[in-house]
C-alpha cells in the first residue's frame, strides 16, 4: 500500500484506529496504556523506593519492603495521624463552643420574647389608633417603595463576600495501613527475608542474581516465589508444591510450617501477556455520547 493510501483522509468511515487516536488526543473516554518492561518492579526491589533491597522484609500479603523505608513510612504515618487527631480535637472543641453560644443566644431570645409579651399585657383597653411601644409601624401604601430585594453573595464586594467555612474534618484512624494492600500494618508482623545469592554472579543483565534456597533454580520476575516465615528463605512455588508441602517442615531451619507460614511473594511482570500479571493501566475520563 502506498503512503497516500495509509494517510488517506477522504474515507467515509470513521475507523477504530482514528477513534482511539482522537480519544487519546482529546482526553475523553477510557485511556488504556500497556506497561513497558522499564515500568515494572523487580521481585527483589522495595515497593516504596523501587530499589534493590539490602535488608528486605515482607508483609503477610507478600509485598517486599526495605526495612528502613517501611519503618520511616510507619513513623511518618503516625506523626500525620497525630497531627490530624489534634486538628480534629481542635475543631470538635470549636463546634462545642459554638453550640454553647447558640444555646445561650436561644435562651436570651426566649427571655426577650417573654418580657415583650409581659410588657404587652395591660389592664385598660388599648386605643387602636395609637401604636404600641416597641411595635413596628404598619406599612403605608402611599410610600410606593418596593421591598428591598435580597442581596446575593458577591466575591468582589468585601461586605457581601460569602463566609468561607473550614472543611469538616472526619475522625482520623489510628491504624497504619500498608501502602500497597491497604490492610493494617505493624512492624512486628513483618518477616525478614534472606535471599540466596547466585554462585559468583551479581549480574543485573541476567536478572537472576538470586536462586532458590532448596533447588538452586534461578529467581526472576517470571518465577513465582514464596517466603518461608520461620527462616525467611526464598524458594520457588514449584519447590513448595512438590517438596515442602509433603512434610510441612522448613528445609532451612527445620521448624514446622503452617499455611500462613508460606507467604507468596508479589512480583512484577515480565513484559509478556502470559506472565500472569496485569500489565495494563486504565483510567476513565468523561465520555461524550452521541
């Protein structure tokens, strides 16, 4: 096909390729982007710093963190929650004081109305042509002045500027949550991880710097891995299914295992669609319907 045919703009059909191209250019509709190999985290990298871990720890959900990074995150979240709790208590005290002032104002208004009613009680008949003290004079029709329209708030006149109220704060949670899974996170529940380095190799190009602690198979993003909680050793899932689950004993430390002691390590993708990892990112924008 010639170049003129590829760049033809006189077609009567709005093709799918043109629709996707216009959608990406206009910003409407659902945008779908496939992650490249450079955007995928390696299985031995921290989920926060995205750098290879020197002192790795893993959560019960299999997310790997650098010990210093996750400890700094927990301390930061605790300081942030303490600040939010202080602001919430300050706002709560201001609301209570405002309710007390409103209660006092309502009581004073009720007392004022009671005194006005008491003052209106007289022992002699009233002259209908003499206005009572404190009563508003009746509107006269001969004035001809229309009622003053209600003034709307204005952002340009200082006297008519609407009152800016602070946002209502919700009661902050005191539970630190995992930045990846969103589940409660405690430092005492983290498990230290010990990778078994490959023999005489620390090659980043080969992507296999570590091996299984039992079978000595190479570990990479394409290899499903698991962490044994008693010893912290990293083994392949194939080794767990074929060898470890028979006796449920940690082959490194000799400690008995349970199902909770076998933590499946979360890994990044390999760039291929058959890696079993979601490699597409989607974001929904407003769509224009015909």
